[in-house]
C-alpha cells in the first residue's frame, strides 16, 4: 500500500485481552508498537465506530481515511452520520515509553469501556471493544451470521 510516498506493510491481526489502568491508559502489544512510529513520534488516532467499538489507526493510515470521509457528499444523511461519528470523535494520541496510550473519557463512555478490553486486529486498523460488549456481540454474530447464505460473489469465492 502506498501512502504519502512511503510503502507501509502494516497488517494488524489477532486478538489481545488488555486492561485499562486508573488513568484510562491501555498498553499496545509489543509486536505492533513499531507500526505507530513516524519521525520519532508514535502517533495514533482513536475514534468511534458505528458498532459501538473504537477504531485505532496509525496516523499515516488515518490521513487517507480522513481524506475519504471529507470527500463524502454533505447532503447524504449516511455520510454526515459517518463524518460526525468518525471525524467528530477522532483524537490523536501517542504511545509513551512503555507503549501505553490514553483512551479519552468521551470515547470510553461511548464504547462502554471500563477495565477489560479486547484489541482486535483488522488489517490497517484495530477495533477496541469493551470485553462485555465484545462477548455479547460476538455471540450474537455467531448465531445469526453463521446461518446466512453467502450470496456476495466476492465472499463466496474465499478459500478459508
């Protein structure tokens, strides 16, 4: 993937159980920390997602996401909802020397995050879930999504 003239081989995958400290900080797993560094600064963007989880992007990836969101038509209710949610909640933060990052209080409230969270790799970004909400939604998805017929030609051809 080409972004800002640099090639980024970022691929976040896997699931991690994480605990938040009393100051609202979580620790990024060691194996991903290098992907957030640019020019000696470790910037990341945390924002809200429509599924009531949070999204975490490296700043280099976020710049492209932000540009796409700003290009959406302002007369579309769906586009304005996404802009309000994703751009409106977007907060830049940094990893400290121990790999911790602050999850701002409005985002913790939105995602119902308290102490235990799930960090889920999703390619170029992470999803960050309240452990309770993740367990509930994942159980529901297993029950409903597993029963649906796969009709999308892009999905039906997957060899997984």
